């Protein structure tokens, strides 16, 4: 005979019960071979007659009768199953198929310990990048593509600085419709270390400009992005510049920058000035920041920071 009973890791499986026989008359209790857990898991018969569960109780392996078994009963029979408690899986025994549901976009991977580990959903457009057998996977921008990092808004600010440059990236800063105080140079300086500390000497650069004489400077306190004064019109002209900073985290080389951009003429509003510019600081060191500031006065407008992975 088989019957359903209890809940175990297999969830209500069909099990074959155990049957034991005992001498009848005069018995006040019998001892089972295993603990059934409750009288609900035991069927007691006297010479084939089933007894009500209210007439016996179970404690461990002992079945106790409310009164001694009547004279003349030759055989007591107990049919029972054993309670199967919930089990805690052993370490390293749970497969990925048995893990709980996750969040859409999350990824499971094996960390250094060998345990399943969750990588949260990445940024839209990124791909899952392997970093080799000795490192965890990571989300990354597609190779060669510029990844947006942050925006800063200058509002009559004395300067704007982008910090936190790290190795392994080129950076690009876009100035969109930035204005500044009239008739002053617009300068860029490199920052180093975590402070950062800004370099204030020994910059070298060359510029080709329409409407203003080309120049080459071998030593200056800044990278003067506009070598001539400007913004003398009634309406301040807007600078639109794209500045690429090449591998600033490389401490063994000078950090080179290149800029393309344009603005209005300082004297004639209808004249556009175009600029091609290259420069660096005359030290081989890791650059961690870039600061934009007019020689005096303030700037206003939007500045956007991007980066791309070096491959």
C-alpha cells in the first residue's frame, strides 16, 4: 500500500509506509522503529480493527494508548511514515537553474570565489566586456565610441573644472554656446594628482586661426585657447569648441590636446573665426583634471564631458 503524506523537499511525494506488529492484550504502549512525528502519520489496528487517533498519542518513537489493550487482542499493527523536514541545500549544491528570479537586464557570473554573482543592469548601449580569466566581466561602451560622462553649467562662473580623469581613456570636452567677459584670453590648465594641483607654467601650443594671426608659443602659463582678445561686440559672441585630450592617465608621456572650434570676430559680428589648435604641458605626468577660465571675469554656458576606451 502507498499513500500521500506530508511535505518534503520533493513536495508531497508518494511514499511506501512502514508496518510493524506487536503483541496485543494488556499493552499500554508500543515502540516504533522511527519517529513518525505525529499520530496523524500513524494508523493503529487491533486484530485488523482500526483505532481512532483520539485513543492514542505519539511522543518520539513511542505510541501510548489511552487505556491498556483489551484482553483477547492478539495483534497490534502500526502503519506509519516518517516526517521529512525541510532541508537546507549544501554549499555549492544549488545550480543556476534553481536560483530565484532576477531583475530584467541583470547578469549572473562567477566571481573569484567561484560563486554565482550578480552584475546589475548596465547603461543602455553598453556591451558586456570580458576582462580576462583573472577578472570579473563589466559593462563597457563600444570600442572607439564616445561615452557621455557628465555636464557642467557655467553661470557667470570664474572657472569650470572637470576632474577624475583615469588611465585607459581619451577624453573629449564640448563647449556649447559658452560666453565670457570681454577682451580677455580664454585659458585651459591641466590638473594633476587628486587635489588636483593645476600647472601654471611651461605650456606649449600652436594655433591656426582665421581672422587672427597664427602663432606658436613655446612657454606660457596656460593653454590660451584664443590667443587674441574677443567679445567686444554689443552681444557677446558664443564659443563652440570641441577639445580632445589624448590618454591623460599615461604618466610616461606629455598629455596632448587638440581643439577645433569657432566664434565671432572680436570686432566684426558678421565675421566667423575658425580655429585649429594643438598643445601640451612640458612634463610627462598623469593628468587628472582640466580647468577652463577666462584671464579675468566670468564664463557662462554648457560644457559636456565624454570619454572613449583605449583599445
